[in-house]
């Protein structure tokens, strides 16, 4: 798959260029190679192997598709977020409305997807506050390098805060009626 084709697929309606085009193209090529080499060229075989388990699908994807390994080194320890793998599972679940290919018996195992937007929403809602040092870096529009300790902290704390919100809602509404972390992420992201 060429970079030009990837640029066409991900093109914007504005004149903005596709961000991280080379990385997106490399990821697509990698996924294609792995699917052909290990799964008979079909993602359906990855889904079959997961046997209706969100956790198993995340683990299968992370183990076999390196571009889905979302990890950083934080204070000497490897921390795994697996945002892309979890989004993949959530998108399949949402597209199939939790049925057939999108049925996952343990969909509630997924956490929120540790990115940049949910922490912004949590701060806006007053649920999360940044340190003065972090706020100053953000106000200077400093770019965080992937794996930066503050980036890892923002992502980790965001997951924890959303889990606290989920637990609170379960206590107030009952486990059956309360939204899972997926719904909370979808809501906060919008």
C-alpha cells in the first residue's frame, strides 16, 4: 500500500495534511503482513481466535501486531495502555451493536482509551486538575514526546478517574444500568 493511497484514504475536507502519514502507512502495511502471515489474510480469523472475549482480542492484537503495542517506560517500569487495541475492539463492538462479530462477553473489561481528548474534558468538567508545572507546559504548547513521564501520568490518571466515575455510577444506578468505561469514553470524547 503506497503512502499516496493512505493519504487519499485519510484525506481531509480541508487543506490540512494527514498527520503522521508515514506511521499510518507503516501500520497498515504491518497489519496486512501479519494478517497474511498468521491469519490466512483475514481479520475474521483474529476474531475467531478471541472467542467472543474483548480481553482475548486485545491480547491477541497486542501480541501479534506491534503497531498496536501502546507502552511507555515510567519510572523504570513498563506501562501498557493499549489504546489502539482497545479502540479496535470497541469499534467492532459498536459497529455490530454487540452482536455476532461484535459480541464480547467481557466488554466491560475495557478501560477508557488513554488519549489527549478525554483528559481535556475531565479538566474542563473539574474532575481532573493538572499541576502548575504541567499546566505551564501545556500553555506554552510544548509537544510531549511519546513516553514522556507527564504524558504517561496524564493517561494513567485519566483511566483511573474514569474508573472512579464508573464505580460511582454503579453504586448510584446499579451495575446493570450504569455505563461502562466505553460509554463514558464515548461521552467524554464528544
